[in-house]
C-alpha cells in the first residue's frame, strides 16, 4: 500500500507542478501560450491526416468510396494543419474568436434554459432569474466581442490552472509517505 501511496503522491506532485507552470505560462504570456496550443492543434491535424491516409491504403487491393473519402478527409486535415502553420498568429486569433463565440452561445443558451426552467420551481426564483440574465448578458458580450472575450477566458483558464496546480502541490506536501 505504501508503494501505491508514494506513486500517487509523486504523480500528484508532478501533475501539480506542470499544471501550475502551464497556468503561469498562460497568465504571463497569453498570446504565446495560445499560439503554442494552435501549433499543437496544427501538428495533431497533420499527424491525423497522415495516419488516416496510411490507414486508407491498408486495405487489400480494394478501392471503394470509403477509401476515396478517407483520402479526401486526410487531405483536408493536411490542408488545415498547413494553414495553421502558414500563419500561426492568424490561427491563434481565429482559435480565440471561435472559443469566444462558442462559449457565448453556450452561455446565452444556458440563460434561456434557466428562464424556461422557472415554471418548475417555487422557491428561489429570483436567483434563477438573476443568474439567467447574467448568463445571457455575458454570452451576448462574448458574441459581440469574441476575441477579447476569448482572450479573457484564456487568461481565466491560466488562473484556474495555476490555482489547481498549487492545490495539488499543497496536497503533495500534506500527504506523507
């Protein structure tokens, strides 16, 4: 049992340290860290396209519609990856805008959902209305200015990662072997 606890403690410490460091990286250099994530996405698209392309030729001398579609999809993956690496700055801005818009839509939807749920509750309706209005307003703000909203969400993620990393490090030091 002690081996298991030591392994878990070590894993917790390493995870906490890496999480906190990435959180600091996101907070201090939001643009560079978002660019780094864009590069990871571009690289994964290139690798996925390559693997999918190889898998499409793995069949025994059969060329069917599935084979052709797999080749076409792998080419789309390659093109997307190449476009990301062609202009990382634009890809990063696009990533932040897409995140801002999607979170904005999610928050507006959540607010509308909360408003429709009001008929099912009897107590605490004011809190539901207040939270629904906040969700809708915040969602609309994100949709109107998705880049700034995406950047703020990215920095908030950095603070949360830093907090989670520090808490894991605290747990690491609290757990005694």
